[in-house]
C-alpha cells in the first residue's frame, strides 16, 4: 500500500466485521456500516428488558481456549478475557449418561486417560471410542457425513447417543446424519487433540456486547474509524476505475461481513450467477436458548451439564458466569430439527429437563426462550462455500464465519474470516 490511506467500507458489525475493522485500523480509513442499533451481529446482548435476569444475550455462546484469534482480538482492543470469562477444564457430564474429565497430561494422553476412567460406560465401549478417535485422527479419505462414517465403524448405539451426537450438535450445530467428517476432524485436531488446554471452556461472565462488541467499537472510534449504526447498505456498485460505491460513497474496497442470505442482496449486479446462487442457497440451522430463573438456587452437578435423552442438550450454571445462582441457560442446537415450537413449549420442555437433573429448584419464576432461526450455516459434508475470487478481483472481500475453509460457523471462524479478508485486502491494494 502507498502512504495514502485507502478508504474501506465494512458492511456489518458482527464479530467478523469488527475483526476486519480492527485489523485495518491504522492502515486504512474505515467506515463501518451496521443496519442495527448496536454491534455484535448474532453474538450480542439483547436490547430489550432483561426480565429480571442478570444479563441476556441472543443465545448462550461458548468459546474454547483454542480460540486464539478471539483471544488476540480481545487483547488488542483492551479486553481481559482472563477476567471476563470463566475458564473451565474440559469436562463431559451427561446427567443420564457418559461422564469423564481430561487429565493433567500432555495431549492426547489427557483425553485417553479421561476416557479410560469415564463413568457410566462399559470397558468395551471405552476402547471402541478410543479406536474411533484414533481412526478419525488418521483418516485421509473423502468427506462424508459423520453418521455414515460412524456406521462404517460399527459405532455402538451408546457411543452415538452419549458422545458423538451431542459432540457434533454442539460443535457443528448440524445433525450427524449430514454433518461433514472433515470439519469435525479440523475442530478436534485444532482443539481437543492439539494440546491439553485447547479444549478448556471460556464462558463469558458478562453480556456479549460488554465482552467484545462495545470495546471493539470504542477501539475503532479512538483510531479514527467512522461507525454508522442504523444504516443499511444497498447493492454495491463496481466503478470503471476499480473502486466500489456503497450508499452513494466511493471506496477503494469493501468487506461485506454479513450472513449469506444478506450477502446475495449486496453483491454487484455483474456478479456471476453461480456465486449469487451459492450465497442465497446456503443451508442454515437454528439454535434455541432458554433462560430459566427459579425460586431456589439451582445446583447442577457440573457447571456444564447435559442430557443424552432430552430436548435440551446442555445446561449452563449461570451462578458461575456472573449471574444469579438461581439462573440457568439451556441450549438446543439445530433446534429446527425438532420443530418450530412456540416459546412457551421450549420453556416447558427445558423446565421439565432441568427438573430431571435438579428435582427441587422451586417455582419457575421467569423464563425467556430465544430462537435464532438461521443461527449458523450448516456444516454439511461436501459443503462448498462461495468462490469469492471474482469478487476479490473487483475489490470486494466477503467475510463471515460461513466462509471459513476449515471450521464450522463459530465465533473463532468469524474472527479469523474477518482477519483473512483484511489481510488479503492489505496485500492487494
């Protein structure tokens, strides 16, 4: 790049757009457009009344210590994740099934030892799980649905119920019947198998706006970025000189950092049909989060406690996360596979599941169910993210968790994608 700073439009102030904007700060004049009233995208605090809860996000988001790009971004904008997140060692606790905790040993021995000492599972099933993990580590064949691969391994029903299904739903937000084996491999290789601390939970102890979105906006403003909330961007235009027009302004380049179903409407009219089709036809799955507040303290047997046979996959003890000890959050991944239920029905089911684990939490005082209908792009076998090379040649660099070449749609994928778009832009302008 020359000494003259280029003017860059970033469309979308989710974690991907914020990541790109922070990376470009000091190197370009950044204008960040956000259609909503605040930053954060699908990982944000609720703007509405908290209904008596300590804090409410649009969903219970989970981070891992392996999220290095998220941790680096927090460090850069001045957020101490050590203070604002609860770090917990990987513990697998199903109230009605498999339970284990990793050992203080180097990877992968930490996992091997944990599984060998697991509870509520027969020895032959422990050995079968270790064999499956070893085969998955070494697998170099074609991508396929995880469910198909597990059938080829003659996976015992107990392991599918107690381990693989909840793992795939939690990590990929996609049912095992369609989820991609290669994506799961990447998650496990960079997380659980990489080092013994990589799979530690990092659970936010504050709302997501306070954790990242608001500090990122403050950082950008201090470094001269222009932030435009409440301004929706129309279709981008490619100009004869190679620059890009957005909402009547001319920019040297643009980074559309929006969901795939919004990206299609942003792309220039000249965009090849196959690119537009891939954006618009990206499959998505929903996530439902239910927040519950009881009359008595809820004493879950583990900070993150699951059910193998329930509507809710995982409950989170909010008393450990800066909230009240009488509060829990309940997560149902790929909830569209269950159905489009009314909020009252999600609450009824979550309350019933909670009482299977903790029979005496007292009366349910208040509850709130939130369903993000298109929470994440489906991490399907053989998925093909949009080929953005034509757009990049015209100084348009899409970003978003669904564009990550290796990971499912996670906060880490969003931040990495924003960084990659910014790096590519810096290298080409």
